[in-house]
């Protein structure tokens, strides 16, 4: 499958991405079964970022199928489709880590601690590129 272009989000989706503190991320197993869990996230530069355990089920499932679906609690906001990957680009991780950490009031310690965890610790940064509906 070729690389797909990121899609713009609707005004309502943009408000949800900026205002909500949780999104339900659905990942898909090798057998196609879906599983959704709520996660903290950051919407920045047209992408969605999620910090999660390096050995989490989400990460394991993404190795076989990069598709994700992001759904909001807020009624009337359409879910988003995307493709997720573990982001290992140091520049992106260093830019996103403090933004994500501050959004959740330092939940991962200092901004430097957060970046250190993401660059070789027990958590990884998922980067979701949003896709247009087919």
C-alpha cells in the first residue's frame, strides 16, 4: 500500500483534538479483531502523539497492522482513521515530549525525564498520521 496523505480534520474534530484529554485508540490484531482503550494524547502539527509502554499490547499489535481509529467521548464528533508507528526520530521526540508532559501537568516527572523515557526507557511515542476516509 502506498503512502497516504494526511487529511485535514473538521472544525469539530479539531476542537475535540485540542480540548479533550482522552481519546479512545483502537488497534487491530493479526486476526483483525479490534480493541479500544482510552489514552492521553497530544495533537500537534497535524499528527496525534501517544506515550505508551514499550511492550504494551497496542505496540505489539501495531507491528502487524498500523491502522488505528481515534474516537472521542464527546457526542457528535466523528472518529478519525490513521496509521500509527513508533516514532524514534530524536528531533520529534524532543519536541513532543515536553508538550505532552506539560499537557498532563508533569505526569512523567520533568520534561527531561519524559524525553529520556521516550528515547530509550520503558515508554515509546506513537505518532498517528490521520487519513482521509475512503
